[in-house]
């Protein structure tokens, strides 16, 4: 393991640099092709380009799985130049790739390495592992699987783990390593983790990796959170959390069945730890977009799940293991109620342009105005379900033109003539 990377994306970059140095040490300077499935995280191709690789996209089939025939064809086509495959498991489409071991084997047959994006490790811990599927490198999103804070520009970590043959290529650092050798690693001792400093002779490469972060152990202080979480949960607790994450997702899927279509499932009709619901038919039928559903959820006291990623016009729901059944039911009740509101437009009971979804969210100021001229009641706007009245969280801002700022750029910097005046 290397603890240097400060985020999942930086972990991707570090892992790819490990693979690059491995190929260079073998004289394979030409191996620069990274195969990346359509179901990959958006940071994957960006990281590959930053690592000096050329990205080749691999198709997915109608169920959201990697198209193994296309993968094999491209692995054969680029065999002599193949560097790696970047694969997310379970995939961003919300399914476990059922042929994942075969996929990894194909890459190895052609001299490539498998980088497994560990963003969804919270659906693996205790049940499987990157080693089991045949991966050579992976990063861990500690913010999701191992409890540290997530998002908001705060501290993050994306440590990478590698198979034995890649250990010498882990990031080094001048403050703890002698030039050209030495690294930090976590090793297992009779099943118990133990911090050790190991000196490893770094093979001579044309471009040794060096550090990927300013500090040798990344944002080390926040590791105490993950350590405490793991210690308190234990192996049984961590496995239970994984099972609960998958169960919660499939419970939501079951409750929303008949109201929303889930875009991808496996052969038994199950999702992994997350699912994608398809909202595109609503836009075609009555002009309701996924953004309208996301805004309306605020009136039900919910911050919307991810919208339009990885598929435009869809909503990706990932409850994790932390939500209680009552909270899952509250969310499902809100989604079903919103579906009824869409159905009112479909049935002609509500206007296509002026309806509760198009005007959402409803702030306190909007609801309390004397000039209420909307074709639905204030009650429907602010308190669509009984539980909302008991625990209302008011949105602070009503509907805005979300795309305006993207299409009308405003420079906030001082104009150049101001600098010229200062010089004079």
C-alpha cells in the first residue's frame, strides 16, 4: 500500500504511474494504450491522459456490462502497445461485472495490467477483493468505504494497493527514502496489519516515479478515523456493512418497481450497491426532466442523488449501508409521490408548463407570499406528504436558471488596464 494519494483521482494517477514504471523497467517503452469501458468513472480517462497514455474506449452491452467481445478485439488490436485496463467493480452502472475474472485474464494475456477503480469497494469488502478478481492495482476511496469525510473540498485520501510484482514501483519520497530506493508499505503479519518501513531496491527505469504528493503519507492525520472505524467494526461488521449496502439498494429498487425503470440489472434482475433509474421517458412524454425531479425532492426534504451521471437524463441512487429502513421508506415514499405528480401531467390533471415540478423547490418566502397564483395549492407545494409537515427543511433558494452561469461567463478579475495605471 501507498498512503500518498490525497484523493481517489490522485490514486488513479498514482496507480497508472506505477504501471507505467513497471512497463518501463521491462523495456516496454511503447506500452501506452489504456482501455477504459464506457461504464468507468469520468476521472479514469483524465487520469490516463495525465499519465501519458492514450485512451481507447470499450463498449458496454445493453445490460450495462463490459462488452467482452469488444474488449477482446481491442486487446488483440493493441496487444503490443497495451498498458492497462481501468475497470470499476462493481461498475458505475450499478452492476457486478459477472465476467470480471475473464476480463482481467484477457488483459494479462496481452501483457497489460489491470487497474481497478476502488470507488465502489463498499460493495466488495468482506465478500470479494481486487486480488480475487485479478486486479494488479486499486485505490480505496476512504471517504465512502472507510468512513472519512466526503467532498466539500476538505481532506481526502485515495491510497493505492498493488500486487507483489508492482511493490517496487510504489511512490517514493525524498524525506523518508534514500535516492533511488525505499518505500513505505503496509504489510500483513499473521493476519494482523502492522506499519513497517521497508527498503526496496527500486529498479532502474528511464523515468522513476518519485512522489505523487507533497507529504510521504498524504493526509495522514485523517487515517485515524478509518483506523478507528475498522477496529470498531471488525471483519464481521465490515462484511455486514457491505451486505447492508447491497440490500438497501435492492430494497429501494423493489419499492420503486412499477414507478420507475431501473436502467441496468444483472441476469437475476438485481442491482449492486447502487442503481440508475431512467427519467428520460418523462421528458419525452410530458417535458419533465431529471432536474425537475431533483428540485422537487428538496420540497420533500431530500438532497437529490446524482443526476445525469453516468447516463444523461438519469438518477443514480446509492443509499450505502448507513440508512435505516425508515429513512429508506421515507425516500421511496417521496419518489413514488413525485411519480404520481408526473402522472397528473400525463393524465391532463396538471399543466405541462405550470406544475409543481417545474416550479420546485418552494421556499418559505414563495409559499407565504400574498400573491399566490399557481395552479396548485400551497399545501401541495410545501407539505406534499404528512412526514414533511413534522420535519420540514425549507430550501433557501427557489428555481434558478442553472445553465445561465455556464453560458454567460463573467470575469471577476481586475481588467488589464488597471495594472497599466498602477505601473504608470
